[in-house]
C-alpha cells in the first residue's frame, strides 16, 4: 500500500487555508455591508416642521365663530434615497371634531430635500362654548404667548406623511411621520395666544 506523498498533503493544507481566507473575507464583506447599511443607508422617517400658523380672518356672531386658518409646513427627507409619499392629508379639528381636511397629492422628495406645503381652511359657524377657564382645565399644555384674559377657542391641525424609500435601489421600506399642532385663539380679536406643535 502506497503512502500518500508529502506534496498531496501540503496541497490539501493550501486548499484548506485558501478556503479559510475566502470565508473570512466574505464574512468581513458582510459585516462591512451591514455596518454601512445601518449607519448610512438605514431608512429614517421624514421630518415635519410647522413653520407658520396664522388666522387671517376671525369673527364671532351670535355665539358662533367663523375663521380662516392658514398653516405653512415643511417636510424634509433625511434619507440618501428619494422619498415617494402617498396621498396624505392635513386635517383640522375643533375640540376633537374634524371640521376640514385637505389631501396632499402623491409626490417625491429628493434625498436630503425639503418640500413646503401651504394650506388654508375656511371654517364657518362653529358654536362658541369654551372659555379660557375651561381651556386651562383641559390641561392642553400649550405654550402661552401672552396673558390676555377672555374666552378662547382651541383648534388642532394634524399632518400625516407616509410613503416609501428604496435603499440602494433594492430594498423598499415604508416610512411615516405625523405632526400635531394645537392652537388657542382669543375670541376678542382672533389673535393666536398659544401654540404647541
């Protein structure tokens, strides 16, 4: 029976070492790719900023309030891929009751880009039933702009943005963000006296 030659045993060791090096290299590539994905390309939710809130017109007649509400918002895409958003909406509430909404058409925000949105709501003849004392009792947590005393009305705007990003052109991820703003309006002159977003 012939003994295995030393050349074949050294060839086997060389093949085993090559496999070990190749395995270590592939493992290193996988770890590097995961690290880059989790630190650079990981999908992030859009950032919503409400930059301006106004009440251009306001009136109280026979214990009913009518007003125009204007809001300027900005949505920033912090991802390294375009953010494709669906048909989203901005809603306006008066003490928990929805009094209006506007659809935001589907679109796209480029990587690192910002989209600005301006909306106006015309609201007619809502019952005026809540006083400043009630407003404080509700614990709204709004930032008070000044110390004017009198009755107030509270409205709330809600902006929802949902969509998807495609990371590295391969992986699709759903992302979403919401913004709520609560606004207290003085019934004496229609000025905004408290805002919290």
